[in-house]
């Protein structure tokens, strides 16, 4: 599988760094039109499950996928179930998955417990959110990437929700961006308020930080 397929913003004639709105429109449209979206998602599910094996977190914050984003929830449900099962040497581990719920006053996010079949309701942007479940404090936070660039920097939708939330969370969770390989933006430059992600994963493996071998390209 050629995981680098798809037009980059540079190939599409967009002006680097001058118009992030154009980048966002292009990348979301590209993601929605990907003919191999299912294959890429399957590979990223595998990458994520392997990556989680070495993590000791018991509470993970995630997101409800929109606009063709990678759906992280199946891998996290398997991670949660694996904790409940334990093994011959370890007792079962209670693991929690939280989805964001926006505070309308300060536009920050709290993470409420999610599980398959839990009550949901639309938020102000018509994105499903847990209804009436407990608040969790994640030590690991998966963040969707519209695009991502060198140095662990992420292009989001421009609302600033995660930036405001991370500025308030103490201790700050380990942050991991999730996206597809064709969302890489080589010309993305951080703004003064931007904080790099601790790691970024795509369907090829760990692409930030560059300290681990990836799973390699697939034909």
C-alpha cells in the first residue's frame, strides 16, 4: 500500500503557512475522498495497539471521530478489555476512556467516561458526547490531527480547545497526535502559543519523536 498517496497542500498550489484555512479545507476534503481510508485505518489500529502495550496509563482521553478522522475507539476498547482480563500473574486493571465535553464558559474540555452503549447527546457542534457519565482525568491524551508537521506540531481546526485545555491540566497528560501519512505538512511552522505533541502516530508507525523505528512502508 502506498501510504504517501494523495495530493499534499504544496502540490495543490496552496501557499505554505499563509493560509491555514486553505490547508484545513484541502486536508479534510482529501481525507473524506481517500479510497484506501479503510486500509489506512486498519494499519493505524495495528500501530496503536502495539504502541499501547508499553504504556502503563489507566485513563486515556480520546475523541469522537468526525470528517473522516481516524477512529481511535475500537483500539481503546480492546485496550480496556485487555485490562479487565488480566493474566495468570497480574490482577485485572480498571481502565477508563474519556471523551471531551466542552465547558461553554471558558471553552476548555473535560473528559467524561465513555463505553460502548453509554448514553450520548450532541454537543454545540453536533458531535456526540457522553451524557451524565463521570469525569476522568487522563494521563494520556489522543488528539486528532487535520495535519501535522516537523517537530511534533499539529494543525487542528482552529478552535483552540486543546491548547486551552492543556494549559490548565495539571499534571499535563502525555499527548499523542493521530493522523494519516498524507496529512504531513513539511512547511508547517509553529506559532508562539503552539506546544508540540509528545508523539505522533500514523499508519506507518511512530513519526514523532524520531527515536523509534517505524513499522515500515507496505506495498
